[in-house]
């Protein structure tokens, strides 16, 4: 269960600022459990990645593919392509983010260019890029 919580911390940080965060966390928890069955990752792999200060080079393929699974289940990554419109709609439906349209679009434009060796790595890089941009978007 701790691993599930830790991974939820890695997932789509923009959306966590939503006033509907409780509903989002319930949904993301369900997706994490589904993806853990489909794409198992070990708690040790995840903890090592987090302890590395989320160094992209330290993420195992299982961690990357788990991230891809969650994005796919949310409809944000399909057939190797990040759905920027779906992400924009998801984030801007948040009452906390609706006034940050330009900042969210800028983050999406920068992060959608991320590419990896395969779909898992591409989805993971996009997710981590968006995570890194979340403080900029929220003005921190």
C-alpha cells in the first residue's frame, strides 16, 4: 500500500491541485491498483527511484511502464502519443488551475516534445517533465 501512495505522488501533479483532489486520489488509487496488476513494479524499484531524487536514469523499465499505464488509463497517452488536449481539459477543469491556462499550455508545449527509447520511457519522461513544471505553473 505504501508503494501505491508513493507512486501516486509521481502522477500528474497539476491535477492534485484540484479542489476535487479527493475524487482524483480515489480514481488514481484505482488506476494504480489496476496498473500494478498489468505492469507490476517492485516497491524496492520505486523506493530506489524516489531516493535518487527522482533521477530519470534510476527509473527501472517497470516504473516507466507503470507510469505509462496510468496515463493510458486516464486517456492521456495513447499509441505512443501524449494527448495534450485531454490533459489540458483535465487540468483546466480544476478550479485551482482555470486561471493558469497560458502557464499550463506552455508546460504542455515543452513537455510533449519529450521522447524516449520506447513508449514507456516517452510517457514517463512526459510525466516527469509535467511534474517538474507544476511549481512553475502554480507560481512557486
